[in-house]
C-alpha cells in the first residue's frame, strides 16, 4: 500500500485486486480512487472514515492519483474503476448474486439486458435506478435485504454512491460494495468510453470534459486535489530529508 493525502492506495495489479476482493474475509468497499472521489472524501468526514478504515480498498483510478504517487517514488499502475468492475463481472459465478443500483431507469434496463446477454453465469439478484433519496430509501434497503445479494454495484456518481455505501454497508447483507460512477452508461452503450489511444495517453479526463463541458465545474475538484498532492509530496520530501540527516 502507498500513502497519498492520508489515504492508503492499493498498489497491485488488477488481477491481484480481484483476488483480494473475492477472497476477503470481511465486508469490503472498493473505492474507485480518482481525484474527485478522494477529494470528496477529504471534505466529508463520514465517508473519509470509511475510506481510511480496514473495510475499504482504494484503487488508483486515474493519472491524477498515479502521477503524484510516482513523484513520491512509488512504482504504481493505474486501475480504472470500470476495468475492475468488468473484471469482477467476468470472475463471478452462480454462487454469487449481484444487485445493481444506479443510473436512470432507461439506462439501467439496457444495461441489465446487456449483462444478461454477455455474462450468462451472473445471478442477478435485483436492480433499481439511482434517482432516489438515499436518506429515505427503506423500500430499496428492504428490497436488497430480501434478495440477499453477495455483491452490490452502486452507480450514482460521487459522493452520493460513497455516502450510500458508507451509510448502509453494515445493515446490508452484501459482502462486496463498489461505487462505479457512470459505468452502467458505458456498458449499456448509451455513453461511449474514450478510444483506447486516448485512455492509454492518460487523457480520458479531457475527452470526458470535451464531450460534456458541464464537467468542467467538477474538474475544479481534480485541480484542488492535485494541489493537495503537491503539499503531500513536499511534506514527505521534508520528512525524508529529516530522516536522512538524522541517520
Ligand atoms: N446518477 C444516479 N443518481 C443520481 C445522480 C446520478 O443514479 O442521483 C447516475 C447517472 O445517471 C450516471 C451515474 O450516476 O449513470 C454517474 O455518472 P457520472 O458520469 O457522473 O460518474 P463518473 O463516472 O464521472 O464518476
């Protein structure tokens, strides 16, 4: 694990992440650690406590997290949340059952159809759209409880999905919890992911802003997070200097 802005970041491969999650003994929350999600955590004590607890695994989802860690001298590879989500779907078998919560009704129905077609092995326990009031959603909590899924994927955007998971993680019977942002939109093919060459050039964030200019407002959080990382790198450099002067 590597440390960034107080968070422990997972530093294995995507297959190692799948392994860790599938073999976890206790409940586990997979946090897609992109700058926006981690920034939201820094300003919300409720989710911050969950992100930094033993129940969470934070994956380095984005160049805005990977680059600062590399500047701290760590060798780390990006794991995109959507890639881990797809890998988990690939690795599930009939004994796992899945609940999908999030996106609009229209997107969710296409998504479920696509999942049924592509992942014949997946046992879908239930699903519900994500336009809900997470403070007053007993009917959904009861639906999830009655269906006893082992895994729940929550696609309601950040921080709503992380607040939902933090709030209900203990109460729900699921073992694996993951917030997957706009992944249902991508898998339902109602939104296109960036072409591979853009993803590989670490410019997916720019592609998303150009496609949806309203995202620029949200991008401010990424910039703020980068400033926090610079401060973190500076502090750890100073600490490193102190240690080397004292040895
Ligand atoms: N969404 C939702 N409930 C809400 C707000 C958003 O279910 O109250 C869904 C939205 O329809 C979309 C997803 O959450 O499917 C968020 O997508 P976004 O692109 O914002 O997430 P990102 O991938 O950027 O984290």
